[in-house]
C-alpha cells in the first residue's frame, strides 16, 4: 500500500484532478495497462513506439484506482469514460512518476543506497539484499532507469528500513536525475570501465557521469568506491566520507579459497574481520561482495552480522547462472549483457571450473564500444585463447573479431552450431550484449541436453 492520500499524490505529481474517485489509497503503481486491477494507479508514459496514455481508458475499465496522463488525454477521458477512478492530468507523466517516488521515499524515512558502475551493479545489489540486516527492499531485476528506479521505490512496502537502488546510465546527467529522485545517503560505484564509449567517448567522461552519484549523496553522505579507481580521484572531495574496497582498500579479502562454485574468504574492514562462505565461485563476484560489505560498513553493520547471511545470496537471472546438464556438461549462463571488463571476468571464471572436458565459450558481440570496438573484441578473443578456452563460437558481425572457431550471424543460427560442438564433460560459457539475445542459446541447450540442476 502506498500510504499517500489522493491530495498528497496530486501534490507530489504536480497533477490536477479532473475527476475524483475512491477516497482510499492506491496499493500499486503500474505503467502497463494489461496489469491493471483494483487499487492500481496507472501512469500513461510516452514511449518510442506508443503512448501509454492511449491505454488509460482500458486501465480504468479494469478497475484501476486512477490514472495519470497528459492534460488533453485526461480531459477526453473525463468526458468520455464511464468507468470510475481518479483522472489526474500531468503535463509530464514521467516527471509526475518520479515526483511521486520521491514523496514515497521521504514518507518511508528509511536509509537509501544508490549503486552504479560499469559492471557489477546488479550483482552488488543482489548481494546487499542478502547481507544487509533489517527490512531491505532492493530494485527488482534491472529496474535502474528513469522509469525503473521510481517504480522500484514505489514498490517498497511501508515497513522498509533500507532501500538499495541500482542506477544505470547511457549519457551524462542520467545518474544526477536518478539521484534527485532517490536522494541516496550512501553512493557506491562498483568500477569504471569501457562501457558506452560510443556515447561518452572516453573513460574520463564515463567516470564523470558515474561520479554524478557522489554529488547526489550530499555533504553528509558516504561514498563507497574501488581502491584502484584512479579515474574517480578528481571527483572525490577530501571532505567526503569515503570507504574504499578491493586490494589496497579499507575493505579487502584474505585467505581466499574456492572450487569455481563456492568461495571462502576472510573479509577485513575498519570494524573488524569475519569469515564469509559465498555460494558463488567467480573472482569478480568476490569483488562485488567486497563492495556490498563496504556498503554495510557505511550503514553501521558489522562483518560478524553480515557473514552468517552470505548463504542467502542469489543473483538475478542470466547473470552467471550455473546449470548442470546431462552427461556432466556445465552451462554458465551469463547472457544478460557484456563489455570488455565483464567478458574477461567471465572467461576467467570459466577457465577456473573443474571439468572432465573442454572449456567452450559462446561469445556474442559487445555493443556501444565506439571506434575501437574491433580492437576490444580482438583483445577478448586473445584473452580467451590465453586461458586455454576452445572452441570459441562468435555470434554477431563484430564477433568475427574474436577469431572464433565457429561463427553465426545471430542467436537462432548459433543454436545448432553450439549443440553440435558441446561434448560430455564440457563447461560452456554463454555471454554477449543484451541485444544479441543469447539467452535463446542457453535455453535451447537446456532443452536439448536436459538440466540436472541450477545454482
């Protein structure tokens, strides 16, 4: 339940009520009219291919508590719709959605963590959800955009004690906008790498865009940053409270051991050390865990409180899922997205897996890398070869630059290629940029080979 009255909703959204409805309060905010039901507040947002406001009438007909749409459409609905429900006119429905999210965030009165970075945002968020004590509400899946983040906030129940919010960006100003909506007190940057170079041009520009989060936490906020992120140095005010993680930082790991599927590590912090047993085997996720523990330290949690909760860690789908298939085949489904940093990390994890067969990689192209895209692909291909990974299947035009053993133009064409190549006992990594859709290859491999289990 969003415990805000209709009057407060109107004030927060800057909307004018053209028709009043029930005096109770909405339970949920939605942007898809197909989900509409009683107690839902529907926002009709303009999109690339359709204007969501066109479906406001359908939302009201389905019993929605109310709708927020641009003024002309609101006037038409007020005159034509026979369905009950509030009709609120807002000049900018997206700004109205964001304003309502800020109002609910303030009503909750809880602490807020914002997480951004070139890679690892979602994994750090997932680890925080498990490790941090109290009633934690975290962004579901990838609700990390100008639309997704306010929906994540509005999905927080009234008893929430901590909001953990993922923040994505593709251009300057976007993290600043998300920070204005969320008003975080702790801002964490996982890393700075060559992602969105096509739009931003240089690593320095990427660092500047990510650092908008540091400005967004305000003078009393706490920044959590990698110890080795030199690109962030110009953006760290010496007066800002900062916690660093990773080698050379204030939160770091010692006594690390693992088998590719789980990790044991002692994590040292300014507030003491504790032994953590993690249900993952990737070295890059240990770095993500260090970031999450550093966030916990910023919030006043102690390592001894967090360590027993490590077994609760689960990751969002398509991010390093380990699936055991028939005949001893191990599938690493990391098909959600890819860039040079995450690709290298995933290949290193693949090479670390103990297997009776080969280490095989299905690599989709990496998007938005700008003029040096071909070179980044060649470097990743060479890194894979250096790790002893073979055969390699490339998917997409730029994936030819991996110098693969086999190539397919797209995900559907890759399915039979991969199915023919996989042998009993192989470990198979599937990874590429989101637009390539390599989850199709992973799903088909599971269907054709049969899954023995996942973790």
